[in-house]
């Protein structure tokens, strides 16, 4: 049995006023919890929950431009959702089966956690394959 792990989402100082619009009020309002039961990601008004068996893969990406990385965002092109508090980079978590978030079914979640490598390692330790795309040679 693996212990529950918490990964706070990084909140950039310039982003905090904008993030209040999404219900994000501080570090305690932005969190990813990974347990043997599954993933529970919370970000202000947003929440994504899914069992561990529904996690297909992960990938560390970024950094991104500020304007495209902050807030709760849904990609029109890919239909994924982002819980973004900082443009420094994030972990993309792909789902086996899309997860219901409000009226949408999303195939993946991006989270801009403080410890990108730590979340990747925690997912890998549970048998979920992934990579750090920032270090890939293209």
C-alpha cells in the first residue's frame, strides 16, 4: 500500500488575483492528491477525480506562455483540461476513459504542480508509464 501524496499546484504571484476568479484562494485550494484509490485534483471551483486504474500515462511539459497557462482551461482542439497556476510547466495525465468534469468528458488533465518530477515519480511508482518531455531530444 502506497501512502497518499499531495502535490500543491504552483501559484505564481502575478497570477493570484486572476486565479481568485476561479475560486483559488491559496495553497490549500490548489492540490493534487494521489493515493492507491486514485487521483483527486482540486483547483478552486474545479475538481477531477478518477481511479488509479484509469490513469494511462503522464508527461512533463512546458514551460508555456503565461496567457495560455493560467486558470481552469479546456482545450478546444484536444478537449483536455488544465488546472494552471503558473507557466513554469506541468504534468499531463492521460486517462484510459475520459473523465466527467462538469458537462464535459475530458481525455487528459494538465496540472502545474510545484514538484513536476515528484508527481511523475509518484505516478511511475504506481506502474503508470511516462516521460519528461522537457529532456527529450527532438
